[in-house]
C-alpha cells in the first residue's frame, strides 16, 4: 500500500514538473529542457524518449501493449506531457499577461533561474580536463551565436514546416535554447500560431511530423552522449545555459527594425539598467528585478538540495 502511495506521489510530482516545463516553453527564450534539468528528470526524459522506435513496435507485436508501454517508461512520459499540456493551455494567458505588464521582473526571474541551474549541472561533471572545458566554451559560443542571429522570414510550405518542427523540438529539449525562440528567429513563428488558431490541419500535421521526427532522433543522440561522454555533454549543456543568459537579459533597447513580410520587427540589444532608464525614460525596476532573480536562485538551489536529499545517488 505504501509502495502504491509512493508511486502515485512520484507521478503527481512528474505532472508538476511537466507543468513547469510547459510554462517555460510558452516564453520565447526559455527552454523546457532547462526546467527538466533543474528538477532532475532530464536524463530519464532522454532515455525514455530514446526507447521509442522500431524495437518498441516489435515488442508491441510480440508481447502486447503493456510490455511496450513499460519499455518506453510510458507512465512517466504520460504524466510529464499531461503536465506540459495543462500548463500550456492554463498558464499561457497568465505568463503572457506578466510579460506584457512586468517584463523586466519576469525576465529577471528567468535570468536567475537559468544562472542558478548551471550549479547542479556543473556539480554532476565527474571530472574536468581541457576537452571538458572546451565543450563548456563551445556551448557558450553556440548559445551566444544563436542570440546574434537576426530574424528572417521563411515561407510556410510543407517542407519548411516539417523542418521547423524538427528544429524547434530539438531546441526545446536542449537546456538553454527555446524552441519558440528558434521559430521567431527563422520567421515562421507567426505562421505556426496562425495554423494553430485557424486549425490549418495540413500545416499542423507537417509541423507535428517534423517535431516527432526531431524528438526521436535528437533525444537518441543526447541520451547516447549522456551515457558515453557524460563530462563533456554536461559541460556543453552548462555552457549553453550560460550563453543563453544573453537572450534573457531583462533590460533591452531597440537597435533597429527589420521588415518581415507585412510586419515591422524590432531588433533589441542588451543594456545596463541605468542606460535603459536614461534612453527610454522608463523605470528599470532594479530592486524588483534583483529580488526576482534572487528568488529564482534560491528556488533552484532548494529544489536541487531537496532532490539530492531524497535521492543520495543523485550527484
């Protein structure tokens, strides 16, 4: 009986983690993969996703759905994706409201969240060497390079939607880089939202097909890297997180504008709070932003400490 209660408690915890991931994925610039790493389920997520494939179909035919479901850790994936969907549909409005009305405070919270999440990741690196350090630097450069890319405009065709779905989902499970942010950069984000709002089934199927394909392939690659090159992979992921801090820096100034189709897209550059206040005349909310960032840091470190206390094997 206690075992059943413990199992139910675990899956409710997975649902809550999924809700946190969904809330993060709603924000262009924040990755659900970051939340998965912070809450200690990243490796299990990759391993579970990597099990889905031809062998799973063989098990389904030979041994039935129960064996195949257990093979892919189906209960875990179901609980997690239920949490993500609940969050996307219930919290999207709230997060959009907060971003519209308190952008500096919200971005400061995410800044602290991402910064602090590098601590548990780097703690898990088993050993350091020049190659591990090089992977850390490579991760930083990748994220900074992505942040420097200027928005483009991609025509929504079945092929581009399929490739966009694959690219977005790969970014989504990579801590530090948001799938929605990638869609914004390549200029197809409005087309995807339009397909969702207008229920353009053909376009949605193309995008979903790319997302499923990308998820299956990229999760396999990351899972293999985590098992065979843990130190280098963890260092690279920590580097991506550190580099992505440039994306979520709270104080931004309009740099120039880019005409994308029939819309004018502002390009933003990072600025120090006092420069932001001087050039925009807006309140920089330094105290509130600092408090939000510190709250996020405390939250991440508390979750990490609790996770290691509950599971001594978690290092």
